[in-house]
C-alpha cells in the first residue's frame, strides 16, 4: 500500500493511477502477478476507485488529488460572474457561466443549487466525483480535491460541482445550450 500512497514517486498525477503503471509501481518480485489483486484491495477499502469506460484505464485516488482548483482549465470553460450581494465573486462562492459563449450559442441557460448539510462525511465528495465520472458521455475536464468540472458535449453543457467542507456545502452549477422557448431562459 505504501508504494501507492506515497510522495516518493510520480506515478500518480492529480489523483489518477493509470493501470499501465501498476507493473512499474509493484515491480518487486514479491508482487509479480499480484498487481490486479492489490488494486482490487485498494478499491475494496475505498482508497482507489476504478473509472469505467476510460482509455487508458485508470483509478482515481481522491486523497492524492490536488488541493488547489486548476484555474487555467476552469477559465477555458467558465467565467466568474459577480453575484448581486457581493458585487464580485469570492474564491469559492462564485457564479459561473461558460466562457466560450459562441460554443453554447444564444440559448445559454444557467442553473445552480447549493446543498447545505449538518455534516459532510469524510470521503463523500470523492465518491460523488467517481459517480459523476461514470455517467455516459460525461467528461471530467478538471478534478481537484473539492471540485470537478464536467463537460457533456452531447447536450452542449458544462457543470461545476464544488464541495466547501468548512461550510458543509456542495454547490452544483450547470450551463447549457437551451432552446430559446425554454422556461428556464424565458421569464415571460
């Protein structure tokens, strides 16, 4: 286990353990032929989560994901917008809209929901990320310890899901290309 959950190597980048690296990580003679079993053990204990339908195959280790939100990737798909009460966005309570408006045409609709909990169990958000990544046609564009940026090309939508542990909140925001007659856009 310590050969995976360690900072002595660079096999796991941004919490992703590519299965093609298993033979190199566990190259010792004692582990020969046991790589799949050891990975299954990590999955059984909730340390690693196999991400289905991804080529090349990998497992996600939320504990080794970066703490910091990858601002460059976020900026490619999202633009922070000022909230009425704040005047300008703050670090984690921002409203977002797709940055490339031409990609989402004129029917841009935004929806958001904040879920406030009495407490957030350790590891809950990592499991939520894995569930989101298992949805067909959903692509994880950016992942970090407390957030995930998803793109759903088939319906021209993007979604930002963030966890704010100190406030026991999970914020879900979606930007999508909606028909102009949609009640989500048309306020008449």
